[in-house]
C-alpha cells in the first residue's frame, strides 16, 4: 500500500527541491495537493514518481519537478487570473487554482478535460473554468491574463500568447524541438515590451497542432 504522505514528501525533497524549486509558496501548494487523486486510475502508485504518466491520445503528464519550476517562474498571486493551455490530468490546474483567483484551462481532448473536471470537483475546487478547443495559437476569449502556463512544447511561440498578458503578466512555455528544448519566462513590461528569461532545458511532448517554423530545404 502506497504511503501517500511519505511519497509526496519524497517527491518534494528528492525531485522538486533539487531542481531549484525553493519558493515556499510553491512547495506548500505541492505539499497540500494530492496528486494521486488526479492521475488516471491504475497509476496512483506512480503519482509521485519522476516520470510521465499516459493520459490517452498519446498525451502524458509532466514530471512533478517540471511543474514545480514552471509554477515557481510565474509567481502565482491570490489576485491573479491564469490561463492554462493543456489541462491534462488537472494537477497543474489544481495548483494554479489554489494559488490564483481564477483559472481558465483549455484542452483539445474532451474526455481528458472531463476527467480533470471530475478530479477538481472531488477536491472542492470551484474557481476553474474548463474549456475544450485548439489553443495552440492562443486563447484570447478571457484576456488579459496575469499568468499563462503552456503545458506542451511549441517549436515556436506564437506572439498571440504574450499579447494576451496584462502588463506585469507572466508566461511560461517550453520552446524548441526535441531533444533539447528551453523553458522560457516572458514578462510583459509595457504596451509593446516584453522581457524574456531562459529558465532550464528539458524535452516534453509538443502541443497538438503546434505551429511549425518555416524550415528551409536546400
């Protein structure tokens, strides 16, 4: 029988902290959110492992350490309105919801979104609006956002995302092609000004229908 409290503690101490996730706010959110109640049935024993868990349609969860780093980068605040692209199992959605005022989360797969909705409802999380659609080029319906988190990689980041941010808003995305991609933090500093910071290297599955850069052939 999995000792979930011990497994959660080990995840934070052995995976998340060593990956430079040291913000007490993020660690507290992860300590208080039962990931085993979000992963698909039958995978509860892997909920706190440093691995990707299959969700169907070829989709997988993000490893907890990557979730921690992304969450730390956007610096959640109780007044923030957040947009999540790629609801997945709903675990990142739950973390955002517990740290923000309101979360809009979009997934292209209706059944994945519905399952995440059940998990969020079972946790009593009510400040999330789940939507189904293709958001690979942006999701302007509720803009502007204080936070945007994109949970699948993009070979190139469409400008629509950063233009959907409030001034002072933060966007974290993983950009590039396998095997080496770069997590970046983009902050809106003015009407037409953004700063960009490189965070870490990783490799994750691309968003469905992610826009491709022009590739030159000779």
